[in-house]
């Protein structure tokens, strides 16, 4: 009897082989992202050349050749013993209090520090995912903090806090106040305007359209001039609001008009079935918007919302044109001081301002990226 050869079928999968060494680690990342083709190779080399042309001189000016200690302009002037002088950080160190507080009274600056601390607590409490009691945080940030901040910064007689007029405010304090008010009020006002523009009531829709298109059709400086110069002409002098308050109102309304279009884009991206499903459940208009539509629309428009907030934060520098002493205005005033008059003083001041704005905007953008990933805004799997 002839024996047939037995065949065996492997039931277990063969272990996966590791990728080639050229496709792993740093080498694999470089090959895939920077040197994946002729065009990428050329662009990578050009980018490296540009970085080589920009980064070393920048580091030399900001760090290696910089002057960190000094009492006056003599420390930041070229001498035979020091042929190259970089950034005059000694100038920034001496004027840092002026850059932060402006002309705020020295013995009252603890109130500004307290405001910064309370604002930081509110931001972390409201935005951090691990922070508890978000409803309490919202009440603290949107109700308690503004009231306490006004009493601290302006003064409150029952608490024996002397009155400090806004004309003495300046520096980073003004920049933070203007940007915070604009960012906080622009979103709810923008939501209301966006809903008004989509409303079926003709009067509401017409008012929203006129306001949005008019404000978006003029630059921010025009709105600031209107609020600071033209508004007092239409009201009695006794009713004329404070100059800083006028700027805050102008910035908030300007930002709200742009935010309304951002929110409207999110509302238009919501499928019609979401509206029909909410209506089938018997939800009222406001419950449908608050529970179903707006959360999805705002999630979709997170990148655009953050982009608008970053642009607003940078645009707050325009308030110095209407006589408000913001952060950039303090640098303008300090750089012409004869005590620190050197060829590098102005450049150092502007570099310090650029670093401040970059750090703040970078932190906002990184937080937004984290929120996008957490909410899966792009619906990626």
C-alpha cells in the first residue's frame, strides 16, 4: 500500500517581521517627511539654508551678544573692548514694571497682581479638563471675576481701595483687559448675531445683517475712532463714558461681528437632519440650539474661533492710536528715554513685545489643538 505524503496547514499567523532599519526611528521619519522625493529634498535644503541665514544672527543678537546687566546706555554701546552688542535686556529689566503697570501707582500695584492671579485661576479652572465644577467656574469667570476686577483696579471705597483712574492704567495690564473683554464678549454676542442673521423675523434678521456687514466693512481703527471721538459728540458730557470703556465697547462689537460669521459658518455645516431630529423630539427653538445645534457648530468652528481670538489679541495694539497706554505704547515711550538711547534699544523693546505676543498666541493655539484632538473635530478614526 502506497503511503501518501501528509500535508500540514499552519493555523497560527506568522509573526510580523520588523520594518527595515531605513524606515524606523529618526532615519525613517526624515525619509518620509523631509526627503520623500526630489521636490521635498529641494524644499528641505532651501529651508535649512534660510534657517542658517536667520537663526544664528538672531541667537547672537538675543542671547550670546546681549547685555543682561547695566544701569544706563553705557552698558549697551559698542566699545573697543566690545565690538558687537546685541539686545539690551538691561533696558527691559529696568523698565519691566512700567511695561506691566504703566503709570499705575506703585503702592497700589498689588491690586494689579491680584487681578492677574484671579484671572489665571479663572482661565485654568474653566479650561483645564481635570478641574472640577465647571458650572461654578463659569459663574466665577463671567460674573464674579469681572465685578471683583472692577473693584480692585478702579477702587472701591467700602474696601478702602483708593480710586485709580483708567488714564493711569497702562502696559500689559491694559492689553490683557482689552483682549480679555473682547474675547469673552465676542463669542456670546457673535452667537446672538449669527442666530439673528438666520432668524425668520425680518426685523431681527435685517438688524443683524446691517450690523455685521457694516462693522466688517470698516477697519478696527475706524471703530475705535468712532467710539472714542465721535461717541462723546452725541451724548451730554456728563454721560460720556470713560475712554478705556469706549475702546472696550468698540473692540467687543468689532470682534462680535467677525465671530458671528464664524458661528454662522458652523451653523450652516450642521446637516438638516439634526434640526429635524430635534424638532421631532418636541424641543423648543432655544433648547434645540443650546443642546443640539450650537455644541456641534462650535465644535466644528474651533480653529476659526481661536484664529479670531488670536487676531483680536494682536489687534489690541491699535488702541494706542486713540490715546490708550497699552503695552506697545509703553515700549514706544520708554525707548526714547535719553538714559537708554542706543542703536539697539528700540530693537530690543520691539523684540520683547514680539516674544510676549508670540508666547500668548502660541499658548492659545496649542490649547485649541488639544481641544480639537479631544473632541475629534475632524471626525477622524
